[in-house]
């Protein structure tokens, strides 16, 4: 490329962007042209290597509408050099991925690299040896502006970044995007926290807690790639719509291997076709159920009353009942998994036989012990003492057999609680049972009591405030040997069993040592909107700090009385004249009426989680599915109906708080019925 005029910094930066894109294409072509014919021993190795190459090619894709770099750092001194030596500093372009030229010299530095950290944390008070920080502005992938901060110049006053504000307020069309260009210092500290420790992030609407959690995964994969490649990572969200909304964030950062799931996906041992009323669901979700299940599983163990006689050739070896009882007692005292103990029992019996053989002068080896463990008499004894347990059948018996439940819930659940969870009608089999989501979690707990659940290296749990204690235990089982990032907002808890405190939740998760961080700066919700929604906080979460919006634009906000549904549609049409997405959020019971009104007006719309396009920017959202989603503009229909749609007022007000805080640029509240008094 021709060298741009020296006096034109913008042209120079555009030239570097062009060169960087060319270098990224060359990197991708190098991978595409790899020949693995002579380096694979067999077809399995070839398939594995080809898969890795294909994933690398995907990771090197140049997304035309995504800036390759968004910032620049000019260091005063070379990293690691003695400042007294006066070593000339280096210049680094900060982007979503690493890009190097043909000689291997970096043209863009990955935002997760240590040398990039000052882009997020350097300030006038602590410039971190950075002389200049430059931010870039883009329009449809084209570099159009830049903005400089001279951090080491005391004469230059600190100022709010206009480009940063524009990026935060940029209209949202399509799925959730990354915030890598706008990460704030307090967010960056959480993102870069070490893998060994777990972190819990309490954050109100618009504080970026979901984005922080996703970027933390991306950072950990960068810093601990080999370890997490072996152990795995998982992002857990509240529902499929939410997961669909966030699914493009990590691929945009070059991370393609992170799996996503809901808690229901994790515990899908049986088909869920039923539901529980709130009272039954609360009891089933209570952590006390874990002890009920443990007792029920261990009740299958029967202490032996007769010995075991093993015949080998002409010799008979007898393990008396009292010795068997000692072996069983030791296994019970160790409190290991039921299935693991059952597998150990025949080996323990065989070992007792081998001791007798050695005393008689024989010299048996491990093969003899294995043969004794497989002996018919030993197998029969194990089956009688420690029979196999089917977790689903066990839970089915607890829920249908009042006497069985009473024995194992004695002193744990009172009689009323036991009656609440007992099924009123008998069930013939596991397959014919109409299992509820809470039942599936109980089966998962029982399954873990029998056989250890596989643990991952890191788990991100979003919208955690809605989980029951038993659901926390189910997630915790997936990271017993790894760490977790827990994200949520106590004020947005909308289930009857919603989390009361993070300390309690983390204890159920098995991560009581986790550090609790609080994000209170709001980057998404406009000032007027969050101030209006915060009127509900004293009624739904009195101890929480209200979110303080850092947006310079106060946003559009209006409360509009209506008389007919057509006026709600009119409000949507008005907002659609602006650039960006529009969400029409309403109580679930109001969705059919609004569907008809939208159809009558000829307005096309999407369902929650579906990707908006330039042609279809309106989404009709039931209030029960609004959590975690965001739109440039929101029309909130009938706040009182949202409150009335929940089993109690506090849960209803929390649901309303969620719905009120989904807007990025503007909110119109429409109502025919009086507004809830808490909004007065």
C-alpha cells in the first residue's frame, strides 16, 4: 500500500487497518493451505487434526462489520526496560484477536494480552507508562474517527470519551454483541480474575454483568487454553431465548469451543412433561431434599446375616457374616458414591479371601483376586447387600410412596411438606410419569449420589438469582474441581424460591469462598429510565444500591395512558421510526390480544431470542421471557398486568422491574389500568 501523507493521522490508521486485514487473510490462507498428508499416522489422527484446522480457520475469519482493532497504546518505554535507560516505547494496536505480518511481528494485539491491560485501566492518576491512548470510531466496519488521551500530560484535563459513549449507545439490531471496546476498569478486574478462584457478580440492569461473564470466559481460555481444553467450559443461561441472544459473543472473540446450556438441559435424565404448583416446587427445590435423597439411596444397603463361601478347585473359603459387616460398615463410613462403593465391595470380599489363602501357604496374585471378585457367590452376596439403584425409580418411589418418604424425610420435612410433594395419582413406570423440572433436579441429585458427575474447568452461571438451592447444587456438581463465575441481580429474582443472599447461594453451589463483586455503574439503561425503575427497589430489594447511569444521553421516556390496544401498536410504530430494535413487552396473558392488534395493523414481529434484521425490528416479548434481553426502544404494556401475572406482589414487582429495564435508548409505558402504587 502507498504511504499516506505524514500529516494525515486518520489516513495512516486506515492504512494500518488495511494492512492488518491483509495480514489476517494471509494467516487464514496459511492454515487453509496446510498439508497434513504426511503427518498423521491413521485416519483418527487425521480427522482430529483436520477438525482443529477447520476450527482455526473459523477463528481467523475477518468479520467485515466488526473492527479489527478499536484502540492504540503508545508506551513511554519499552515493556520490561528500565525507565532510567530511556528505552523508546512501543506502539500497540488493541483488537479482538492477534494478527501478525509475514515476519511474525504483531500488527494487532489480542485485548486479553497483558500488554493490552492499560487500555482498560490506565488513567491520569495511574497512566501505567502509557503516553497516549487512542480510541477509534467505526461506521459499518470502516474507520471514520479517532480520539486521543495523553495520559502522561498533566496539563490536559481528563474528559469523557465521546467515542466510548457512542459505542455504548450504538443501536442494537441482531444478537448481543461483545463489549470488548468499552470494558471499564471495574469490569476488567473481574474479567481478568484468576482461574483458581470463583467470582460472584451482583449487578443491576445495564451494568454489563452478562458481558463481563462472557468476556471472562474468553480471557480464561486465552490465559489457560491447554488446561481448559482438557477440562471444558460451560455457559449456563435461564432459557433458550437468552442463550440464542448471547451465542455470537464468544465466536466474535474467536472462541468457538464453549458450550451453552440451561439448567434443565443439565438435568435432562427424564422427559419433563409436568409442572408443580409453587408450594411443591419450593419444597422440592429446598436443599434439605439432598439429605432425604441420601438417606433413601443408602437405605438400599442391607447388612449381611450370612457369610460367603467361595469355592476354588477343591478348597472352600468362607468369609463370615461379621467380617462382611465390618467391610460394609467401612464403606458406609467413607461416604463415597453408592456406585463406587458397590464396585469396591466385591474386591474387598475377594481381598478377605486372599488373606485366608496366604495364611494357608498359597501365593495368590491380582488375577486370583479379580477371579474371586467375579465368583458367583460373591456376586450374589453383593447383589443382596448392595443392590443397584436406579435414580429415577428411587425418586418416583419417594414421590408416590408416602411411607417410604416418611421414613427418609423424618426430622427433615414436616407432614405438610411431605403431603405437598406426594403425587396424588399412582404412576406405573418412570416413562409414564409426568416429571416436573424440579423432579428432574432431584433425579440429578440422586444420580450423583450413585455415580460422580463429570466436573468442568470453568462454569459461568447467568441470571443465577432465579435458581433454587437444589439447582445450585446441580450446577455446583459440574464444577467441583473447577471454578465458577456467578452472575445475577437479587432485585430481578422472579421465582418463588429466588435467591435471598449470595452467601447462601454460593454455599449451595459449593463455592462459599467465592469473591462477591458489585457493579453499580449502568452503561445500558438511560438515566430517566433507570431512575423510574429504581422506584421499585425499596419494595423488592431494600438493601441493594440503585444503579447509577453513566450515560450522558438521558434517553427517551414517556408514560402514556391508553384506552385500546391500537394505541399500543401506535406507540410501537412511533418508535420504529427511529434506528434500532423495538421490544413490545407485556404480561403473558396480554400476548394474544396484542398479537391480534399487531396483525390487524400489518406489523410483522419476531419472538424473543429471534434475531432482528433491518426489515423486522419489532419483537413481541412475554414478560416472563424478557430477562437478559435488551432493545433500543421498549414499549411496556400494562405494568399492573405484569404484576398481577405473578403469584405474589413482590415477585410481580420484580418482574416489572425486569421489564422496565430492557431499554437502551427509550421507554414508553402504556396503560389503561392504574399504574402500581409503587411507581407513584
